C-alpha cells in the first residue's frame, strides 16, 4: 500500500514534462526542486541535530561558484609571480568538485563550532555566509565580482560520437533535479533511520544523556554538517548549470530564510516536511503572481499564510497531518468496534 | 598502591574537586571490586554526585587519578568513558522525552551498533540486518526492566516510576560493565522501591558491577555489599552495611553532634 503510493507519486513526478505544456511552469518546478534539495539538506541539521544553520546558502553558493569555475576554467594571481590556473573541465567534474568543496567547508564549520551550540552556531554560520558573499563580490579576478560568471556550460554526459545526453533544455533539467532530489531523499532517510541519525536525535534531545551512552557528540555534529553542506552544494551546482549565470547574489540571506521557511512550515525533523513545505512555499509566489494583483499584496498574502501555518500548526504541516490521520484511524477503529458490539448482542438475544 | 587494589574494577585515588573556593571533594580514595554493589552515602552536599561526575567525565577533577581496570580514565570525555564500559544514570530524571519508549532504548544501543557513516549512506545489506537485530535487542531490554507493554508510548507519557526504569534500560543498552546509579529510587513509593531492588539484583546477576548513590537507607542497606559514607567531601567511614549503621562518625554526620552527645 505505502510502496504503491510512493511509486505512484514518483511516476506522477517523472511524467510532468510529458503533459505539462507551459515551459514557464516547468522552469518554476525546476527552481523549486533545487530549493527542495537545499531545504532537505538544511533539515538534516535543523530538524535532526537541532542546530540552526542560518548561513546555509553559503554552501549552496560555494557549490555553484566552484562548479562554474571548474567548468569555465580560471586563472588567478595569488601572490606576485604565482599564478594558479585551470583549463575548462567537464561539467560533471565541476559538479563533483562543487559538492566536495561544500562538504569540506561543512567539515571546517562543524569542527570550528564544535564547542558552540544554539545561538553561537547560528552566528558562526551567518558570519560564514556573509564572508563568502564578500569574497565572491570582491575577488573580481576569480569570480568576476558583480559582473557575474556568464556562459556557464550546461551538463553533458557521454561522448559526442556515441551517446550524449545534454541537459540544456528544461525537461532534461527537470529530470536531473528530480533524480538528485530522490537520491538526496534516500540518503537522508538512510542516515536518519540508522545509528548515525539516532545519535543526532539523541544529542538534540538530551546532550548529557547522549554522551553518557557513548555518543561522540562532536563526531555526529560534524557528520551532519558535512552531509548537509555537500547536499546544499550539490543543489548549488544544479542551479549554476541550469541558470548558467552566477553572481554574488546567490549568497543572499533571503535564500537561507526561504529554506528555513520550507523546513519549518513543512515540519522539521520529518523526512517529508521539507518536500511538502518546499512545494508550497516554492510554488506559492508564482501562484500569487498569476492572480493579477499588486506585488506588495502578493507578499502580504505570502506572509499571512506563513504566519497562519505556524500559528495553527506549530509543529509543521507533515506532523499535523500525521497526528490527524492517527486520530482518524483510532476513531474509525472505535466506531467499527462499537458497531460490531450491538450486532453480537442482538444475535445473542435471538 | 596496595595489593588489594590490583584486581579492583575502579580505583579512585586522591580525588579533589573544587568549584571556585568551594571544595566539593577532597582527598577521596576508594575502590570498587568486580561484581560488588558499592554505595556512596552522605548528607546533601557531601560530594557524592560530584564524585560521580568526575568518574564519568562530566567534570574534570582538580587532583587525583581515576583508574578503570588499570587504565586512567580521568581527562577522557564522557562518551569515551562510556565506550570503556562505565555508564551512569542521572540524579534528575533524564530520558529522551520526545521519543517513544522503544526508541529511547534504541538510542541507548549506540555502542552496540557497528554501523559506520559510509556503510549507512551506501545502504549496505548488513546495516538493515543489524537494525532488525537492534530492534529485537531493544525489546528484550525493555522486557528485562518490565516496560515491554510501554514500548510504543511516548516517554513523556510515562509516570515517574516508569521513567526511572526507562533510564536504567537506556543505561543497560550501552552495555555497562560498571553501572553508576545516581539516586535511582528517589521519589519512588515503597512498592516501586521494592521492585527496583529486585531489578538491581537481576542486573547484578548479569555480572555488572554497581556503584550506587542513594538516600533511601532501607535500599542501601538491603542491596549493598559495602557502603562508603561521605561528609563535606571526605570519606568518614567505610565497611559493610552493618558496620556503617553503628559507626559513630556516620551517626554524627547524619544526626548531628548534639544527638551523639545526648545518646552518650
């Protein structure tokens, strides 16, 4: 039953480009998908270890810039007379490098902030994001600064003379993002339903107790940060080779806020939460735009809806639905028991 | 060190703990022998919990050494000490409140699992197999402490007495060889205390050495092989329960100087 439902969902998602005629809507779906991957990665930290990374967009941006620069090639003068240059590399290699470097930065952040939790972790991550933005803005020789990296190549797999799949058009990009999202979802599910995920939950719920039963707190915080950062980096590489222009604005704080909104409204600490929250708050701005109302009214509605969700469903949409479903089943179970009871008593009377 | 301490499970030697100007523990020396139940008693503020915290790595001692099976454990992190087989419970009830009872024990089984991050991410077959074995083990630990029926309930829904049992179940899941219990029956009614004493006997039968801090004297005298009495951070007496009960120093510490004079 549950498996069939999952397969039906997947088939529906895979078939979207086949029946959806509007390329604009498909574009919105691709962008939403990229953000859902980023939100899922944030959920691993925020939802399972309980640490809020308010600079999560830094890993996204690092992935985007690294992947773009590796596939475009670059040449920078680090010190007088010392030049580092790289010829353009295949895009898939760039994407791997982007993911890996984001993961490496995650490791560094995790190690640096291993003693700081809560508010201090938030400050460390916010500062990190701001520093990366300033570097991207000012290191013009490498990043082109505000002029942005242009003409970023799109992903091509295979060889030109044999079979080649190119991810230039929207349907191909949609499937690519969907594939990465599914893989990310599976990885996160494996992680949280294992010893590692339980260790993260343990240190979120009760750190002294977690330590007393042998959980190496630092190790699992760092692990969560690495996986989370690498996944956000992967989302960034998808973004770079889909939009094909990257400027320092990818590091803007508002993108982190969007991810946090997706995770918190959907339900942090649940697997489906960021996906549900991501779909709603990723598609909502576009849906509101189609209503032909002033942009200021659109954002007011967006804000009001968000506040309403958090006010009435403070745990998020997914946990609320789950509770509702459990209650409903309990009620229907009682109802069948109640309806079965009189019948037997009537039979006994007969 | 005397020959007697050579075979000891835990040796605390010259332990001192100070909080600023306040001395919580001073010159504390004692040993725990394999397989025994040793109780630390003493009035409030005598340094019992501070000693516990030092042994399990939650505070760094200012002086002294702590040897577990011949190896120093002072200076190690709590998780490293747990890894060696020294596991504790807390004075203030401490479980994973937001999780179900069975998940609490699963979290406690951290050290029983061999899963590495890479194996988990690759989704190797044996990881799933081990998960099933762990779930099975969690059930059997719950059965051991008599909480089987509560497995699917949220920990926050348990009454106090059962929460304290759950704490012990979590600690047992970490496979202790030396179990430190910090006031496990405080706040329990006499019937609950009775059944906890029987649980303690079952734990002991598993070959687990127990170091106990407790105020309930009926329990202490009933389960302990030896008792050590602390006052103002120093050991004032040690011996069998019978010896401790008649020790004038102990009576003075608990009941005061004037009581002793009045008796004399």
